[in-house]
C-alpha cells in the first residue's frame, strides 16, 4: 500500500468516526502504520474533521518526527506509537470519547462478557487500565498512557482483543488496519451500551456469558475452524 | 408467491432491519419459507447489507442444502429451520442483536406485560430461553438453540407470541411472512426499551398489566371479535 | 374554519407525530372538533400514516356516527368524544405511545414538577388515571377510559393541564386545536425523559420545584400578566 | 465587528442549538455583546427559530432598552445582561433546556469531573446555583437569577468555566463569542450524559478524576504551555 493510499484510508476512517456519531468536534483520532517503512499516518492535532482532506494527514517516523505534511500530528501520537511498538500485529488505531464506552472508562471498570454480541468480536472482558500516577502524568504523559495500555496486553494476541478502556479517559481500539480499528470503536460503543442497560435490568448483577459460549462464538468467526464468513 | 418474489421480500426485510436501526454490519438475518415447495430463503452469511441484492439471497431445502444461489446461507440457518419445522404457522423469521431487546436477553429475563402497547402485539410475557449447556453448544449448536426455542412454544400459537429472547444472545421474531417478522422486531425493541425505563421509574417493581387488559387489547386487534382494523 | 381545513389540520397533526418520532406504525391518533357543527375529525383506524391523505380523515358526530368519509374512525374515538363532551375548551386531542411518557403510564405514576421546563407548559403534576376495573374494561371500554380521564379534570382548566397519563396505557394530550395538542405530546415526551433522568441522578428522590416557581413560570407565559411572547 | 456581523453570528448560533438538537420550539436563546459600544444582540422572545432571520435579532443597551429591531428581546435578557456586566471577559452567552444538563439542574447538583473529556473543556466541577427564594422570584426574577449565577463566579476566570447549571431550571454557557458559547452548550450536554451514565454504572459512586489529571488536560489545551492546537 502506498503512503498516499494509507493517508486516504486514515482520512476516511477519521470521517467514519464522525458519521457513526462517535466523535464531535476534535474528539478523536485514527492512525495507521506502514510496517515496511516504519511510518505512521495520523490525524493532525486540534483541527475539526470538516476542515481536513486526505493530504492533510500527518506522517511521522517511529520517534514521532514529522516526515511529511505541514500539520503537527495529534497530541495523542505517543500513545499510538507506543502501541505500534509493542503490539506488532496492530495496523491501525482509533481513539474516541464515545459516550457509553467513556462512561465505563470514567468508572474505571472493564466491560464483562454479558452476551454473544460481545463474544463475536472481543475474546473476553474488555480491560480497563489503572489510573496513571501523578509522576506519570507530569512526565511523558502520553507515552506513559501508551505504556500502561501495553502492559495489559503482554502475552496476549491484540487482534483477539481489539479494544482497551483507559481509566478516567476514553477507549482505544485497533485492528489489522484503520478501517478495522474504527469498526471496533463502533462495536465497542454498542457493547458498552448493551452492558450498561443489562446491568440496570439485572439490578447490578448481570450473569456472565459462560466461557464455552465465548469460545464457541469467537471461534465461529475467527481462526482455523471458523464458518461465519463465506470463506476464510 | 414465486421464489423470485420471496427473495425480493426477504431482501427488503433484511434492509428494513438496517433502516430501523436494529442492525449494524452483519448483525442479523431474515428468512421466509415457501411452504408449498419446502424451500427457505435467507440472507447469506457474513456479508454486509449494502453489498447484497435480492438475487443474492440463499435458497435451501429443509435439510439446509443449498438449492439456489452461489452464497452460503446465514450461520444461523439451523435455528431458522428448526423453528419452521416445529412452528408450522410461521412464514418468516427475523434475528437481530437490537440494543434494548438484547439487554434483556443478556439478563436471561423475559419481558413482562407492563402495558397495552405490549398487549396490542404479543399475548403475554415475551419468554426467554434457558442458557444452553456446554454439551449443547459443543454439539449441533445452532440446531440446539432452535430446539430450546421451540420447547417454549409447545402447545402455543406462535402467531400470538411472535418473539422470543435467547439467554445471553439476542431476540428472534416471526410472523406470517418476512415483513411481519421484521415488524415484530421493531415492536419488540420498542417494548424492551419501555419495559426497562418502566422498571427504572418504578424502582425495580413495575406493576403488571391486569390479565383482563391484555385480553381486551389483544382481542381488540386479533381474532373473531376484533375491531382495530378497517376489516378483518 | 371549514371542515376541509380541519381535515387538513388533523392530517398534518397526525404526520407531525411521526416526524417527531412519537409514533411508529399505527400507534397514535389525532382529532379536532368543529364546535359549531359538533363534528369531530379523526384519523381512521388501523391504517399507517403513509397510506393516508387529508381527505381520508373520518368525520363523525358526537355519538360517533360516521358522517363523512369511507373509513371507520380510530378505535379510540370514544375516548376522544368523552373528552370533547366534558372538557369544553378542548379543540384538539392527540394520543400516542411515546416511549418515555408511556413508561410513566406503565408505572401508574404522574410526572411531578421537577423544573421550569415543565412549569412553562403544564400547571402542576401531570396526572395519571387509576387502572380501569374488569367491569369497566368488559363494558364500554373506550368510553370508560374517557370517563376516568375526565374525572381527574372536574373543576380544572384543561388548557392549563393539556396532558394526562393513563395507567398501563399511554398519554393523551390536548389544546385549543390539533396542532396545540401535538405540541403538548412533543413537550410531554421531553418532560417525561427529563423527569426520569432526574430521578435516576437524584437516587429516586428529586426535589420538587417550589410552587412559587411554577406560578412564576406559568404566568410568565400565560394569562393577563404574561410577557413571554411578543404580544398576548 | 459590525453590528450586522454580530447579528448574523447570533442568528447562526441560535440555529446551531436547533441543529445540535439542544433546543425545540422556543426553548433557548443566544446573545453576544459588542463591548466597544455596549450593545447586546439577542434572540427575540417567543418566536420559533424557523420564523427568524439575522435582521430580526434584537439589539439592546446595557439597561435593556431596545435600540434596534422591531421585536422584543428574549424574556431571559436580564440574565444575560447581569452576566455581561459582572463577567467582563464573556463575549457570548447561550441558554438551553437540553435534556441531560437540565436533568442535573432539576436535581440541583453540579457535574463533578469524572473524566478527561470534562477536564479538556471545563476546569473543575460545573457548578449549580442555589434555588431562588420566593422574594427573589416575585421581585426582579430574571435579574436575580443572573445575580446568583455571578455570585458563583466571584474571583474566578469565567473562560475557564464556561457553564453553569441553575437549580430547577436549565444550563447557561458562555465564551469569547456566541459560537464559543454554543460549543460549550453542546459539550456540556455530552458531559451531562456521560456523567449520568457513569453514576449508574458505578452504582452512584463514580470516582473523581484526580486533580493532577484535570490540571494536565486543561493546561494541555489552554494557556502558556498548551500544545493541543497547531499554534496558540
């Protein structure tokens, strides 16, 4: 994929966040990585989506230096870079402050597996990071946030859990590319809403989906024995 | 009705789920049955609605063999087939993961009759299945889910209760044809929302509609003495 | 106003319920009365809005006899007639199953005055009827529902309280004409939502607006000393 | 900025409230001040937005006398004037009855800082006024409401907290101009919703964002060391 194609993909993925009503104003950003050339394409900081075009996307190297484009990259760049460095199968990342997922973040709680809708897309509870310490915030804030996200994924397959909640902040999602990352943002928001409503109906005590159901629904869609799609 | 007409009906019913915002991505499927020729028409598996046309609908026989079309049928086909085999007055079936109805499913709770809006369309509490056992899930999963749905309807008129919740999964609705099945999905979602809000306002203890009101409202619309429509 | 003009007004008021998302399918009806000729114009029963035009509106006399039009009037006609007979300043009536207002109905609870948004439009708590008895339901059901609504308004100015909730059913609203009735349906739905959310935030114990605030806000908009509009 | 330009800005800001679904009917108003000539431009009272054009905006002096235009200013004018007189950096004010923010008002509760979405825009808890006394309501009601709002902001930078809740009523927001005021209304509504959902998920006991996080996120966007935007 050419850099030009990746810029278009990242631009369209950013717009999709707005169209899906997950983002207002400048509240979100999507990036993608070119693993061959180690370049990251990301939305520029502090500019509304309607004022951007594909060519405006910022291109940076793995140290965050601007390589192409005249606009500074998203202030959340270092979070994205940290994830790309540590989770090597990730090709695209999306960050939003979508309403229902952010509410779970604000409570500092992961989203348990309450149903097959969840299990169809995320293998297990969607984890929530710990709160950063004062020192971590005063230091390299964004990089440290990326670090504690990655700490949660040591030894895990990031493509089987393409979402994380950050305590007191908002969700990050990822996938094989920018489009997949945004799809995970859309699905996460829906799951966050369903989970909250389930909690309410159940009086705070919603039953977990049995593990064998999670296993069944996830493997029905992904992996060697999947049969959810027309072909693998 | 010709097979071509049924395919068109099923295709449009699938789109209606999207238009009514009950389905995103590939989260749902509608089917209809040709009772004369024992053929079932259903959405193909794992394809988004915007990429489909009426001719793409899969046609299968009662054993699930593909009779017409080049695309594999929905992975939920066996659930549909089981329902068609056991509930003979059913002509169309819809399955969604609509937000509010799925929240009730995740709690494993049926939706009680809290008002006449419910009684106008469903005669009694909308039942929720039990959770499947590990053995049932490891075996013929989809068929077993169909079976425990049908177990709930033994000796009942399925057209007087055109909806069921499946524990930890999502709702299935049906009716005399695909269009009626989708209408039941729309109405179920609205009832699920109203019931949840009622529970909240009532502090978890919402009064049930008296049985004589359910009787009145249902028979006002359906059966020998109905007077809700222009003609019977 | 000619009968033709009233039919147009009633037709448009019915459509407005759909446009404001208070009604799906056939769930609602609006009427208006010609007080000079004692004729009531109302939506026909059991027909979806998209299949109707202004000329299709049913015209009945005060005993419910069809005077003009080929379509039977709404099954809820007798409720409307009872209100027109007892509340003489009412010129138009709307009935919906709008989500949030219906949730309050299902709980059998009136909506307390929690804020000035409420006081700007309804003078005091929006009342909820009692549940009908088995005998009242088996007898003249719709007329009896109209009667218990009117019982709540004995000695009250119906234009100062243009809404009522019916237990286990849905809201009725009214005003000087069909358009005003529909505006009250829209506002009631918004108030029902605000009140429910307020209850939740306050942990079930939301403070009532002081009476002097209700008085102030209502009289700021209506009556001899009002100053809310450009002219009285 | 010419008066004509301010009128256009105020008109468009009023429309934006409708487009963002924060206002129905006449439920809201926006104003802006010309600090050079001490003139305030505000929406006329009791007229729906679709019936207005930019030239219809009312222009008043600091005592509320109509200086230009044929339409009386919003009944809430004195609240706006009081704020302009006391909070000198304010250039535009918006008032709505937006659903979720109004629910917090009705509870008489400020919105705590539960997350960075909040800290990105408002520095600290969004305060709620006390309820007015009977005497204050019977007297100069609107001016008194303006006064108790300003009491909360003595010694504070109003541009660091561009929103206030009024007990039993609705929110007011402000900023450097009318557009900024409306943006704060949009963001406040989103925060009010997130905060309410967080409260529910947390069972009424949502953790506050640590102060060092509020500090970090606010100063990342505003002030001498900010780096959120392309340039300062």
